[in-house]
C-alpha cells in the first residue's frame, strides 16, 4: 500500500473532519501518501484530488462539516462514469480508497472494488441517521442527537409558557434512531418512527388524557420518514382541538462542532480503516460494537438494512411517557 485516497459523500455529518484527519495521519505515520478527493464521487470523476499533508488536517478535529466537501452523485450508478473515476485513480497510482458516508456511498465503493479489484475500498459510517448495520453508532449521530435535545429543551420552555402542543420533526428517512433517542432524552409524550406503526387517533387520545389530568403542554417527536410535522399536526386536528405548533429542525441537525464521542469514534474508525487497507482488506465497512472495532462486508451491510432498531428502548419510551 503506497497511496490512498479519502472522500466524503452524501449528507454531511459532524465528525467527518475528525475521520479524515485520522485517515491522513495514520497513513502518513505508516509511510503512505494520502490524497483528498473533493466533492465526493464527483471529484473522482473530475479528477479533483489533492495530496494531503499533516498540516492539511490541522485544526480540523473540532470542526463540523467536511473540508473535502460532499455532493450527491447519481451519475456514479453509470458503469462508464465509474470507469472514468477508476482510471483517474489508476493514473495516480492509488491502490486504496476510504469512503466516509452512508449506504449510497458504500454502494459506490463496492462497485469500485468489484470492477477494479486492485483498488481496495473501506467504508467509514458517516451519517447522522445511525442507519448503517455493522456498527452501534455512526459518526455524527451523537452530535445530531445533542443538537436535537438542546433544541427541544428550548421548545419545551415555550410550549410550557403557552400551554401548547409542539410537533417536532427530526431527520431520519428510514431509521427512527434520532427520533427515538431524542424523544426518550427529552421526555416526549409521543415518538413516531418508521419502524413502528402509530395511529394518530391514539396519539390524540394520549394528549387528551394528559390534558384531563392537568397537563398543560406536550411534545411529539416525529421522524421525517413517517410524515412531515405539518401533516402530523393536521391529522391530530381531526381528533383533538389543541393549540399545536410545528417545528422542523432541518439542517441544523447536521451542523455544529462534533461531540467528544463523535470525535473519538471518528478517530478510531479512521485509523482502523487505514490499518485494514495495510492488511490487504477490501469491500468492508468499519464500525464499533460494544466499544470494540469491527469490520463488516459491504454485502452483509446492504442485506441487513433496518435491523438495528432497538425495540426495547422504544417500549421503555412508551412506558415512561404515560
């Protein structure tokens, strides 16, 4: 292993810079040249790569976002487009690629490993959704969770002052971890996630029961993948008359300085990714389970989507929100 490249792809997540830093410094420590790919897979196609030095990643561990930039690249599904990207890597003598991102990013890495076996690929889970199998946590999840908690705590202050019900929409298209963990942490009266069916009529009855026993306000946390916050409010209005407001947290969840947990996680996963490349491994996603570093075949990750949801935690949240 003489030269590797690193890119970030898909939605950004706090801690991506820390992961890049770990990849770069671990590689250089072991005598490997590192190239940063700008704009994700688009940078591979356009040959937008730059050699990174130790100083390139100085003062980055605490910064949110990704200094390599990120972009969606649907055209990478085209084999001819991928061939151009692979040729650009070959021309530079790059024999290892680290991809930081989510499911779609991993699929691009898998294609490269299939179509050009001499280029090893390793994936690092970077997404606030926490929806990648093979790891307990993804980079950015803890930071986004804390952003949501801080925001909802403030929303509850005003909800209490005005005796209102607030519908808080959080990110999570197919995975409800952000909604579940945040809902449990803020004491939400109801949590709505993609993994569990919820009847809005039951939600309305729960809020009404609380009102009858003297409760003045309520917080409903809903994952965007189930329904929009406004849709939820409109549906509730069919069954109960309350002063309901909607707060869509949006992209604030992706921003901000990463938490200590995300910085450490990103550093560990970034270093491990380089170690796997040096060991000749390929087509693997790194992760952490029970605080131990792990690696999982891309194929197994794709075949186990939706397997992470913690039903026990959901049950606990239901019990605590009576």
